[in-house]
C-alpha cells in the first residue's frame, strides 16, 4: 500500500514465520519497501492507488505509482517535481523486513528514464551502481522514474496492460485566462524499462504537445484510464479531442 507521503509499505498477510533471509516474522508485520522523497516543496504526494503487474522479462512483481498534489491540482511553481514511477519487489512472494542490512528502495536505486527513448537506461540491463547510506553499494536496477515538467501532476491511478503502463496527467494552464481548464495528457511507458516514445500526439494536437512525449487528449482533468477491446477510455472534466466531448477514446 502507498501513502500520501510517497512511501510504499508491505504487510505480511501470509502464514510465513521466517523471511527470505531467515529472520523471524509475524502475521500483520509491516515494512517500508519504497520511498519517493516527497516533501511540501516538490509536492510529490501519492493521492492515488498503485497498479501492479508481473514483468514478462524479469518475472518480478512490479508496482506503478504517480505523484501530484490532487488537492492543489492547478498549482504552478518551478519547485513542483512530480514523477511517474515503476519499481519491482524482488522479494515477492516472500516477505523481508527492514533491518540494519535491508533498506527500503529509493529513487537512488532506480534509473532516471525521463529522456530515454531507446531503452539504454533500462534497469533490467543496467550495470550502474550507487552508494546508499547505511546500505553500501547497490545496483540501480530496482526500477525507473520519469520527471514531469510544467507543474504536471498524475491525477488518477495508473493502468498496466500488455507491457505498457498508462498514466493520466494534468498540466495547469499557462494562459492569462485563469478559467482555462489546463491540458490533459496520457503517458504510455514500457512497464519494465521506463521508455516512453511510442505514443505520439495526433497531427491536429501537436501544437498542444509542447515537446511532451505524452499524448495530448483534451482540456481538463482525466479519470483513471480503462482499457477494453483494444481501446483506451477515460472521462475528462473539460473537453476531449474526440466527438464525445466528455470521453477520451484512443486506439
């Protein structure tokens, strides 16, 4: 389970009495397995649930989350620094509790794939390492993260299917007209590598893309994305680019 402060906690709901490392554990014991370094300045809060999938390549359990202050969704500031996140729990289905030799994963142990369109930073193939305080040298292969620009925020739970994680994004307006509803994007990211260059905007909407690798789909705030029968659906609070103004539909 993830919380508002950007932490992900794992709870032992099994009948296991020992962890993978041989330490004693009990039912309902909990430990933090990931931290996204959120604070009041970067606004990196997790208001929405995660989605999960088993990686086709790694066979690990992957968890996907996005950040953004949903109570101040139109807030703009250069310090706002939100993320799309995908990381794996290498211990699953076993439980491993926090101790002196086991530290929760953090962004330090993940690859920054913000500008990666080729997979060169894929954590599965990474030989990069980092020195983490109290832990020592660790491989940067836990997962990936993507930085959002222009005070963008994730506005609903991500949705994962067929090796792709879809994130609904909102970008506050930069118009002098403060009643402008802002922009809605759908970001499609490879679930295990974090690459995201294959989901470009329509020709008619590229003026709204502003260099984003995500797909501009209309004005307003998106709902959680639903995938059905080979199509992507989401409600939008403003106006979509499609024929139905309050519904986004994409192949």
